[in-house]
C-alpha cells in the first residue's frame, strides 16, 4: 500500500524540542500551505494548515525556523494511539529554493 506525501509549505509554528525516553529528538510543527490547483477544469484556491512531526537529528535543526518556506515529504500517521487524526510524519525536509 502507498502512503507517501509531499508538500511545499511555510513552517508556520514550531513547538518545543523534546526527547523520547530513548533520547531521540522530536519536534511538532504546523505547516501552512496556499496554492492554486485545477479541479474539474476550474482553478481552486487551496489553503490549509497541517500538523506534522519531525523525529531524529533534523528536529533540532528546525526548532527556530518559523516562517521558512520548506519542501517536505513523509507519510501520514495517527498523532498517537489516543488521537487517531492523522499528522504528517516528516522524513525529509529542506528549505525551498524555488
């Protein structure tokens, strides 16, 4: 089954860097996206915010990078066992260069 997601967005919010019991850094962020898309032959303005999480060494590099335009890719997963709403688990993130 396929569960791959990619997006260009602004890093709108960054949380506080925390660590798992195993010492792995985790950073919760909010991505803000706005673009024009074609749907049924018509232009459609798409705006949304998406919660996301960076796990691993890249988490500390993005902690204070709010308002940075980024390209991200990863997969959708439940926020936790108690909260089944999906968030983007970011596997790759880089500053968008245009």
